[in-house]
C-alpha cells in the first residue's frame, strides 16, 4: 500500500446544551433515588418513619448531600472520559436504573434476611456486560459507597446494623464486585455467569470468616459462624441468578448490546436471517462470507469480532425490500436492462437506508444499524455511472450516482466496507492467485482512502495494512486452486466407468 498523509480523524463535538440536558437527567435520577429511599422508610415503619425526617434532620440532610456527591462523581467521570456516552439519555437512565434496583435489593436483603446475603456482585456483573470493564469498576465503587452511607444514616432502616458489619459490607462489595468484573469479562455464556458467582464466593467467605473471628474474640459462636458462611455463598449465587434474569430485560429496555444478544442475533433461525435465506439467498450467502472476513479482520486489529460478525450478517438486509434488483439474487432476468441508469442507481443505493430503517424498526442495536447505513459511505455506483455517461455522451453528474452516506464512523463499519467490496471483486476474478487478490484488495482500500471514506472513523494506516493482508490471506484460501478430478464414476458393482460427459470432450 502506498504511503500517503492520512486525513485527520473527525470527532463529534458535544454541545453545551446536551451537557446541560444530561445534568438535568442526572438530577432527576437523584431525586428519584431520594423518593425511593423515602418509600422504603415508610414501608419499613409506617408509624415511626417520621423519626428519620423530623427528629434527625441533620442526618437526613447529610444523607442527601452524600448521595448527591456520589451522583456528581459519576457525572464527572463520564464528563472527562466519554462525553458522547454521557449525552445519550438512555445510557444515563440505564445506569441509574441498575443502581436503584441494586440499592433496593441490597437494602431489602440486609433488612429482612441477612446482611451477608446481599447480592453484592450484581451491579458489577450486569455493568461489565452492558458497558465495559472500566465503567463497571467505577460504578461498583460508587454503588457500595452509596450502600454504606444509606446503612450508616438509616441504621439499616431501623435494624441497627453494627458499625463493624457496615465496614465489612463495604469491604466485601469492593473486593467481590471488582473480582466479579475481571472474571465475568471473559464469560461468553449465561452458564458462565453462575460460575462467576461460585468463584467470587471464595473471597466473600474468607472476608466473612475474618469478620466473625475478629468480632467473636476467644468465644466463637459456631451457629453465627456457619450461618455467615452459608449466607455469603448464597449471596454470591443470588448475584449471578439475578444478573441472568435482569440482563435480557435491560438489553431490551435500553437497546444495549451484550455477547448474549449478539449470539441470539447471529443464530441461523433469527427472523431477518431466515427471511434473507428465503427471499434473497444470494445476499444471504454473500453476507455469510463477508461475516467471516470481517470477523478475521476485527481479530487482527483487536476490535470486537462478535460485533463485526453480527454487523456483517445484516449489512445488506435492506436488499430484502427489492431482492430481485440485486445481481446476486437474479437468475436470467435483469430488471435493470429495462430501467434508466438514474432509477437503477436510486434503487441500488436505497438498500443502505432501507436496511437501517428495518433494523431500527426491529429494535436492533444502534451499531449494527449504523453499519448497514454506512457500509457504502458516499462511494460512486460505478456501473450505472458509466452507463449514464455512455448514454448522455459524458454529461452525467457523479452525485446522482453515489451513495448518500454517511461514511463509516467506526472501525467495524470500515472493515465491513472493505470486506464487502473485496469479496465481490475477488469473486469476479478469473485467476485467484494471491498476487491478483492482493492487487484488488489494495486498490479497493486506496480508492476509499482517496475518496475520504475513513475520515470519520479512527482507523489507522497500520490497521488498514493489517486488514488488507488478512483479507488477502482469507480470500486466497476461499478461492484456492483445486486439482481437476478424473472424469469417471462408479457403478453399482463399484467398477469405474467413463463419465457420459466425456463424449463431448
């Protein structure tokens, strides 16, 4: 690939109005948390709840301020780390829905069952799948500080939790929650989440034993000691079970993408894939190959291979609207022979927008829908542009024969743009030698660089070179040379006879 100065990446500028809006949503979530705590106080002690608000106003005010500061820490974290994430309302609502639910569950478990049975790792397990490892760690930290101050200022909603047990609870939350993040980060099955619960039970039990021994002194109460161990193990398992139950709900509510949802979307019996297989078999087979190529390229540059594979499966789903208008689904009849180049180009380029709209209507994750919209960028539709130039005598506007964009905004979209074109171009080659394949793929990448198709994504020259070599290796293997088989067949007596087709040779 020739050396050249690559256009500087563009980054989305977050508006001040968006930040103000997100701050208002944060404050609304804060008010909602106070309302939830108030309801819990009332439900716990209908007659005595006024004591918390009237006779202990200083403590209640301190509780409100501490919760506000913790919410402020979350806002500041995303403000400096990921403003684009911060200004999306559904992301904020998802975070505070998880925090609120986990606070309620931990408070109920500690109040009505046992402090040790609290689902301490629930939030961290859920967050590592819905967001990422770094966010899960910071949210776990804030969450257990939140649980600690609620316990401290409300005395466990009147259960008089010993101060030592409060400190034990926060220690257990930090240790087990953080460990759960690193263990669950590599989990790819829902059964693996249960295994995570069993793994984190080991340090949880160790912390419980240390607390019981230090608290009992020389006289260990064996019933309490065994109970602490049993409740701790149950709490860890409960965290895993609740995570398995909540994840599908949160995936649908906030349209979040997890490894489990990705596998559901790429199953062969997924609704849209079944439709493609029946209505557009050529497009379906093309998508399968592009998915394999995109997965290999994503692995080569350390991108999420599962997202790349899923996005590739659906990148041409818009062709379902008019499948017979695309070459791979045609037999002998080509409808474009009867259409003007302008109309043909309009039909061809509309599949990107049609795919985006179809995926959004079916509640697909945004990144998969974006790939369907962006995988052709603003590239010209060469065949119909050349046809129009021939008909018009060289008076055709390239803008009328180009995709409408936008250009790829992610590395995965860029990978699929290259893999999509490379698969189609290499398929048309008569000679599939590695040299020919390399020439085709290199030309495709350089042309897209010249047309500034990668200016909105952060893919680098080094990564494009890696993608090129990966595609060359993969496509050379797919279209490898085969020896010519002898023209004979075997009869029922298993004797070789000449093939009837040999008579024509």
